[in-house]
């Protein structure tokens, strides 16, 4: 059994200090479920950063505060050992998008039950953590290697970043596949000039996503080569290349993409790609989500459809798209600082802005139905004349009921308020001799699903 490590955390900030999204559009037809994200900014490292599950009004259901200097990505719901779990990456990151951390798996009580690093206990990169139905995880790693870079104008004793993809047995830590970008993709296929690396390592591919195709093989997205690769899951052999100067396919009208993220197979040889439309990390053309069909038999790639934002957003870095069960598409616009959901016809149903401040973004965003229930009961906390009903991570809470009285066994209901985030304030009544209180979490049918201990009032 692989050893499980616990993620580092810090003190929970006041709910009012948590940076939250600002929802500007919410229409009928939005898919059910919560939003999963990690708003953060490298420009404001001292501001509260953390993992968030929110509702469609931006109210926070669950928050995991991160220590200063740490970041998190890819918070989402997956399945492990037949059960729904919460997964994410957490660790340190450079300004060039290289992560050094650990991937975590938590149960519906938010208890970490597994953690994953690369083989040899090497750090995992921030870009991908995908669980499979084989009990394995697909993880990306960036590893510096001494490499002869003279074929691309570098030095013979240069240093390159090797984009590694590993498939790892979650329970044992055994490495089942190790794929090296440097060993499988020629240096000359990278579109990132080696001179831009300066004295640092050259980022040959910058792999940022891995998906599993219908046949079980892998689909790998590489930003620096502006390409998507189909890779044999057993041997690591590259079966085809899409989008780069070395493309296996002739590119039809509307197919070419720039500095992409998050290519995912969606069935029938169609792949959904977040096309940044950027120019090596700078603002460029309008970003889009594009669906492309590849035909290995005829060697042609054709445009199927695309989504763009009504405000013509340009996203220089980050970004991704997620297909929802009702046919909608959820889009995280990366550094453009927006989250949107579109109907199958392309109508904008949901739109939200990242928190105010410089360069706030979330690497990806997901929408899932999730039923979380913390192991600890709700708590009643006090701030002046208010009681705060706090139950971080509990889903399905519709209202809070406040009971108060002069003694522990003399409580009676004095107020009921709508749930307004995992920390909901209720005015403490002046009457009723409120020396003790209890808060009860009620579901939409008025049933009690959790109660705090009876708590003496702090004034």
C-alpha cells in the first residue's frame, strides 16, 4: 500500500476575507451541481488562497486554506474504488508554470485517503491528475535533464525540461507507464525558441493535459509544440500528431490552434481543445473551445464546431473546457479571469468573474454533483451580536435554525435563516435570556441533517 501524506493547510480566514467569484450571468438551463476551482494570484501571495467548492451564486460550500507560497489546481470529483472522491494537486509553483507537489484523494468527509507522486517519490506537476477505472492515476511531471540542444541552436551541455507522463497504481505507487517527451518528440518540433530559456532550462513540450481515448490509449496536450499526441498506453509509441508542424493530419479550415490546453477525446475520433490563440504566453487572437475530428485512415483533421465568449476573450495562459452531462460546456478562461457555461447551441447561460486583483485566475474549473458531509458536526461561533453557523463542506443545507435559551436544556427556536455559505450569520436575540445556543442545519424539506453542540454564548 502506498504511503498517504496529508496536505499542508493554514488557519481558516474569516469567511468575508475569502476571495470569491462574482457571478454576472445566471440563466435557466445551467447544469446541476457545484463549481470546483482554486482562485489564486502569484501577484498577491499574501492574500488568502485555497480550494473552493461554490454554488452558482458564488457562495462557498467548502474551503481548504493553503499556506502562503503554496498553490492548488484541478479540484474535481472523480471515482476511486467505485466511490466518488475529491481530488486535487497541491504544492509550490514557479512563474513559468512548473509545479512541484503532491496529488491528493479525499472521501466525501474530506478525509485524505490516498496521495500520489511520481515514481521514486518525485514531485508531481500541477497540470494533470486523472484517475482511471483501472485504479490508476495519470500524472504529469517536469524533470530537468542534461541534453544536447545543438539541433535547436542551444548548447551541447544544455538543460531541458522533460515533460513526463506516468500511470501509477494509486494503492501501491507502482509505475505502470513512464512516457518521456524528450525521448519521443524530436527537439525540432517544439515551437518555443531555445533562446527564450536564457540561463534556465528549456521547456521542450510543456505537457498540460492527459486524456484517455475510446480505445484506452492516451491523448496528450503539449503547449510548447502546439500539438496533441495520441500515445500507445502500453508502449509509449506516438500513434499520431495533431496541430504541430509535424502533424500527421492535413489541417482543414478552422483546425489550427495556438499554444493549446486541455485537449480531451469526446468519442468518435472527436477531440475538444482549449485553443488559447495566444503567442507564447502573450495576448493574441480570440481564445476558443474547438471540437476537431481526426480521420487516421484519410489523414485529415476537420473542424466540427467551436465556442467563443461574447466579449471575445483572449487567454494567454491556462484555460480548459469540461463537457457536462446535459450537453452544456463549462469553460475556464484561465488568465482572462472568467468562468462560463454554454448550452449545446452556444448560448451563454452562466458567467462569472475571478476575484478583483491582479492576475487572479483558476487553472481549471469543473462542475459536479457532490454530496459532502464533514466528520465534525456544525459549530456555533460568535462575533458581537451574531451567531455564526459554520459547517465547512456540508452540501444540502438549505436553512439554519437557531435555538437559544437561559440553560442547556431550556432552548427553543428563535430564528431560521437561509443558508448563505459555509459560514452563515444569524442575529443573536436580545430576548429569551440567550445564555446558550444551538444551530441546526435543515435540508430543503426542513429535516435536520446536523446540529452543533449546545454552546455557551460569548458576548
